[in-house]
């Protein structure tokens, strides 16, 4: 079948322009966010096509994929026509997209300022409704050699065990460490426990020749750097 005949033969399109066929014919870049989500969920409900339902879901989350990425399976399942299986498909696809953005050639990444760390890590924290504590391991040239999740918790906070942090750093022959965690509340101000942990880890690192070069606190609106504030 020729290209023209193929286009005509797609049941005269309709069904909200058939996103699967559009992807095959025109490529993924030609599809809207709603059309891509419609492919994930497959079908709508008796009153909406898959694209129509996807548009309604996106509208609820202000057409913001970051906000949609924060939605839980139970939240998505509340939309008529979205059962648990379809909700899982949406969550899984958005997580894959997030991981794709995070995956890069780490060996080429060198941190020279807090802004470099922010650019590297902000997607990790952007979708979270809970707190997570990560460490970045660097060599003597401040190139990254590892990224590790140390702990995660609720909105009230999480616990970072110094023994685990330095064990991981020593096993990977790190020279420097960068600490990073988020405040889901949106408050960039460090807590006293943040300050105490930072001081203790920095002091312990000096004795081990594993230097804590910065500690960043992330929110959706920006970040706080202990180094920039002269506290490290």
C-alpha cells in the first residue's frame, strides 16, 4: 500500500485523530502530550475518547507533566475510565521519562559550582511528595563517580546515617562527597537537624580524607547551598 493509500485507509481517521497511527506515520514528535498519554491508556470511557480523557487528566494537573508525575496510582484511578492498570501505565511511563533525562554520560560531568549540582539533581527531586537524601561521589577532579539514594521518608524528614554514607564513599574510592536532600514543604531554610548533620559529616570526612564539599537542599522553586552560604 502506498503512503497516500495508507493514510486514506486508516478508517478515515476520526477517533480523535488516532494517535497510534499518527505516531507510525508522522513520528513521535508530532504528537501532543495528550495523544501520547492516550496511547498509554488505550481507550477512554463511554463518553470520551482516549485523547479526550487524556486532555481532561492533563487539564486537572494544569497541563504540567511534572505535576502529573507526582500523582499517585490511587489519584489517577479516580478519573472515570482510568483503572489501576491504566494508572500504573501512566506512572511507569513518566518514571521512565524521568530516568531517561537523568541518565547521562556521568564520566563527563564535573561539578565546579552549586548550580552544576542543581542542574544534575533537580529532576530527581522534582516529582517527590516525600523527602529523599542522596549523595554524589566525586573523584579528585570533582567528576562524578557515583550517585546513591541513602534514605527516604515522609514530609517530616528522613534520616541519613553517616556510617552508610562513608561506607559507600570508601568502597567507591571517592575523594569528595556532595550531600543533597529535598524539602517537600517548599521551605528552603535548613533545619537545625540539617545543620547538625552537615557539621558532623564534614568533620568526620576531614578525618577520613573524604571531604564534604557541599550540601544542597532542593525545593520545586530553587535550592540552598551550604557552600554558597559559607557554611562549608
